[in-house]
C-alpha cells in the first residue's frame, strides 16, 4: 500500500534538496527520521515534514481500507525532487546596470510503501 506527500514551491534550490533526498531513498522510515533529524542542512527540515505527512497518509489510508499498519513496516520507496518555477529578481550594479538573481524553488515528492 503506497502513500505519498507532495511539497510544492519549497524555497530552496533542487540541487541542494536532492543531496538530502538521496540519503533517505530506500531506507526504513525510522532510519530516515534519524538521518534527517541529525542532518544540519535546511532541506532536511522540509523533507522531514513531508515524510511525516506521507506516513500519516499511509496510516489514514490503512484505516479507511480496514487494514492494520505498523510504522516499522514502512520504507521510503521514492524521494523525488523536481524543479519548480524560478523567481527572477534584479540586483543593482555599477553604471546603472542590473544583474539577475534567480531564486529557485523545488517540488518534493516522498512516497512510502510497506515492505514485502
């Protein structure tokens, strides 16, 4: 039974978020929580919130289907980080010129599933 959580327009570049997502992909949920809790990157907080949401979605889905689900049986099946829209801003430079600033966003998807 698969459950997912999607975080859209997360204000951090996808390249930085992918570094953290790669750490938890394929891990058990409890081990993924431990990895994220002790990781000092900003992206770890966003992914941790999504992981908790995905686990809650799995528990809710199991309740509606009348099944029993133990959190220890779940693992992170997929952790995807896609690029969201880029906010474009301008910075003043010398001699009346301007240079662009690109503020990148991410769409993060965390999918949890039961171990076979």
